[in-house]
C-alpha cells in the first residue's frame, strides 16, 4: 500500500461543491432554473449526461457482464433514442450480482484494492424478508441525491427555520437519513429526527411535535394516520390544530384527502428508491409528481413486451440515472406500477409528471386467477368511515388453488362498534372494485399491529401469504 492510499480522504475536499450546485441546482434555485427549462434544453442536458453515464457504466463489471451477454458493444448506444435497445434488469439480477461478488455485488463499480480512498456511505432498501439490499454512495452520488431531495422539500413548502419532524426508520434504510442530509445541508430547515415508533413512541412524538413547534411532518401514510389518531384519541389534541403546514410522504394509493383532513395541511407525494434517491415529487399543485429529468430518464412500459405505455396508461417504471458514479442505474425494472400524465402543469414546470405509485408488480397477489394489489385493498378500507385505515390481508389455501381464500382484517375506529355491517359493506365494495370475493373481519383498534408491525418499522407488512409456507 502506498502512503497516499493510507491517507484519510476528507469529505470537503472530495468534491467541487460549487460546480455540483451549478450542474444540479438545489432547493429554490432549481425552481427558478431547471424546473422551467424548455423541453429542448432539457433534452440536450439529458443527452450529454446520459452518454457520460453510459461511459461510466461500461467500466462497471455488472454491466459488462449483463450487456455482454446480450451482445451489446460500447459503441451501440449513441443517444437517448437508443435507450430502448438496452436490456433491462431486475432485483433478481442484483441478487445474482451479490452472489457473484460478495458482499455488495459487482454492480458497485469500486475496487477497494486499487481505488484511491474516498469517503463512502452505505445505506439500504427497506427490506422485507432476508438481508436488505445495500447501496454504496460516493460523495458525488450522495450530494446529488441530497440536492434532489432538497428540491422536493422546497417544492413542497419547506423553508429556512422550519422544524421538520422526520418519523421514518433511522439506521440502515436510506429514506430517513437522506432526509436529514437534505434538510440540513440544502434547506435551512431544522431536522427533528424522531425516527420510527420504536425509537420515539407515538405519544412522545406528539409531545415533541407540540413542545418544539414542529410545522412539517415526514412519515409514511399509515404512521401519519396512527399519529393523528393517538393525538386525538389518547392525548385529546386535535391534530389539525397542531400547526402543521405541510405533510411529506410516499402516498401510494392511500387517500390524500383523508390525511389532509386529519392534519389540516396539504399532503405531498414523492417517489424514490435507495439506489436513486428522490426521483419525482409533487409540486404545490399536487396533480402528479414531476420527474427530476435532468438527473433521470424514466420510462413507463409493459413489463413483458417493453412497449411504452401511453399517457394515462399503467405500466412498470424503468429507471435510468444520469449522475451516478459508484453504481449507475441503466434501465432498472423497479417493479413499481404507475402512469405518465399528459398536459402541462399550472406551476410552470416543464418536467414530465408521474401518477401515484399504484403498487408493486411483485406485491401483487394472484387469487383464483385475479390479480389483487394489497394497496388497492387498503385504499378501499381507508375510505370506510367506521374503519381507521389499518388492515392486513391473510391468504390461505383451503384445498385446491381454486379455493384459495383471502381474509382482510380491518380495524374499527372504536372497539364497541358493531362489526357485521362493516364486514358486509366492505365485502361488497371489494367485489365491485377488485372483481373478487374476499372475506372481511372487523377487529378492534390496534389488533392488526401484531401482523403489520405498524409501531415497529416503516416497512409495514400488509400481506401474510400462508400459501407459500404451506
Ligand atoms: Zn407542477
């Protein structure tokens, strides 16, 4: 090892921060510049970044392997037009990459043996079963992601000296800590990192919110709902009078209106992954999430045929980054289902807009030949006036596959409420909306928690498929 290889790499020397902020304007600077750029200008920025990203990706063993198998040559891709010719990959390919080159996989293009030292970070996906998926970030990767998150914060009303309470899991999962970095470095607001209900119990979250004057909340929808109900029912505090001016979340198919009513504040959606950071975010209009197109090329297509979906048509989201160094992402099949929206946005932003995330292809349950998204079940439960929005789906095999049964446990808003009416009404609505008969069982408040892990984690479990262990 050489002497220089032993020297510690200082973060503040690892990057030209000013140049980065010019290339990727953060927060309010973004809204005044890149957000309203003409489509032609935006396309030319994308083109040059895409070619640079391809060049870097060819240095990464994962892509050499994946593209080589498909007979691709470095000269084959000459512009964004050629993106459609690149073979996509999925999370299964990433798992294979980790097996081939443990512990992090050969999609991380940094060789510890030969690379110059640089400050690196590791964070992961949320992870449901098994080890979560790790991702390594170089300073360029991380700071660009912080900047993208800061744009989201600013678009959604966060301003200097705001007190932003982040009730997301802190630790390996990327979301909460990325939020802290963006808030702290690029917004001027003060992050209050209460974490999930395990780190700071819900009652204490509310006490802190009130005592320290939190005015912006960041959390997943189920926990936002839970917090509001604990405030109202256990502490006698009306959540809509607690002074919250904005609620930032990943909405999915949860009801925006219901959360807005509870908190008395606008609720903003965002889409992101641990590999990419914030990809798209609601503007003040809340009519679809603008993709940060100077940092990503996002496609929505049919997962099997790869035919691009027309505006408004649902398809799978395929992600390509334009800024990453350690692990570029080129046509990653995210498994998330959404749609592109047509028309211009009243905010003046030129970047294309995505609809909400309707669910995940791999979260889909096949029940007696019908595809059921658990998120769609949740959206129906959430709209029932006598349910508090909490639910869990239990799938069982009773005999042959034709007899598979799904029981939806839903929580009543109060234990003394009679359950039979709720059960019949919801069963009818499921049948109408999903085209399949489900069994509904109404239980008391808090009774689905042992299945979902609501108070313990941000990665809430909504499906227990007992067919898989049978
Ligand atoms: Zn807009």
